[in-house]
């Protein structure tokens, strides 16, 4: 009887821990790369863009960022670098059109993750995370949008902020 009671207690604790693990809140931050040099293929950031990249890192210092993902372009990597450095992380590269959102969400429970992309990819990626067609392409002169998606269990919430 004592062994059975211990087994039931163990299983109850194990089930409780699994339920807690599965209900962790994940927060995903999505930003467009900072200001770039215009009319050049795969451009670097401008001085203003480099300042904005540092500003993003300062904003994210209030979160424990677990991953920083960037597309494989100089302007996105240069935007992501200060964020990654301030969190002692390496930038992971992703392809916005070959990205399994649901698998990524499942494997990222309880994490805070930053994505850096482009005016024509970030809104679609956010839409995939929230499972709605809500956000449209970002205007070419807009660099301060911060999309935040929070997922806990099956609940998904989103907000967009504009950081000047």
C-alpha cells in the first residue's frame, strides 16, 4: 500500500510538472532591420540605423532574451548583433519563407525570442504566429515597429508598438 501511495504521489507530481511545463508563456518580438543605405544590394546600416540597433538592444535589456533570429542579410544581422551581444547569444539565421512556425512555437515554450526581418516579411511572420491576417507590409520609411506576440497554452495575443 505504501508503495502504491508513493507511486500515485510521484505520478501526480510528474503530471503537475508536465502541465506546468506545457503552460509556460512564450514571448516573441518582431522588428524590421534598422535604417539602411539606400539603392545598394545587401546594404549596411546607416549611422542612424546603427544607433537604432543599439536602442533596440537597450529596450530588450529588460527581458531575458533566449534567442535572436535574423535573416541572412547584412542589415538584419547588424540590427540583431547588439541585441545578441547584450544577451551573450549567437544570432541564429532563419528563412522567413521556409520557417515552420508551429514547430518553432512548440520548441520555444517559456522563452523570449527576437526576430529581425524585413518590411515585407515581418508582418506575414507575425500573422503566422497569431494565426490571423492582421498586419500589412511595413512602409519603407518605417523602422520603429515592435510587434509582440505572447503565447500561453492555446491563447495568443499580440500588440504593435511604434518606437521612435
